[in-house]
């Protein structure tokens, strides 16, 4: 009887851990991150990168910095604000093409290779997804389409190249969990 009680308690603890959500600081979206997610500060991000990565591709000025296993995630809220009268916001396809070109032609990043650049749709929201690698490290950059108030998000996931399949699935799972807040 004591063993059965221990098993039940263990199962309840496990279910509770998987059901937890990590709070994010976004005015644009709600998203679910795994319970194993660790919130990072600029300081501990820098220390972690120095010990685990050759290159730092995560923007440390984001207020949304996380470590999930050995992967690093950052995302930020953005918005299009016209700089002059009648300025049109760039299309998602233009953002995808511009960012892919920027990575591919950067003089400072000659070892960077753009593996794939595409537009995907998840839950009726379009995302530009750019996969790159440099040496044995990979990066997935994601840009959402605009909401009704011209807000969107940018997300970056850095990982070791041998974990690319896991990273790709992780990004897909995150995108499936996103809901945009009411504008």
C-alpha cells in the first residue's frame, strides 16, 4: 500500500511539472515553454555561452532569454512604425529574404551558411523561418506576421548542430503554442 501511494504521489508531481507554464514578458503573445525552462539574465547568459558555444547569436538585450536543455532562446516584441508618410510595412516575405541575404552576405560571418529560408503557417499565423549554421552550431530565426496593430515577434533559438532535429521540433511546438494577445 505504501508503494502505491509513493507511485501516485510521484505521478502527480510529474504531471504538475509538465503542466506548468513559464511566464514570459511579452505584450504581443502568450506562449508555453516547457517546465524545464530556465530564465536567463544577461550575466548568466554570457557565462553560459562562453562555456558552451563558440559564437553568440542570441541578443542579450532581450528581456526574454531562456535556456531549455542546452538550447538558448530569445524573443522580443516588435512593431512597425512608419518613418514617413505612406510608408508601407515590409511583407513577411521581404523580411525573410532580407534576413537571409544579410546572413549570407555578411563580411564578418564568412562561415555562416543559410540552410533554409521559408514561410510556414501555424494556427492561421504566418512565420518566416530562417535556418543557419556556423561550424557545429545552428540557429533558427523566426519572425511572425503582423497583428492588427502592426506588432510582431522575433525569436531566435541557438543550438548545437547535432541537436538540429530536436531544435526544429522545439520551434514547431513553441509556434503551435503561441496565441496573440488582443490588440
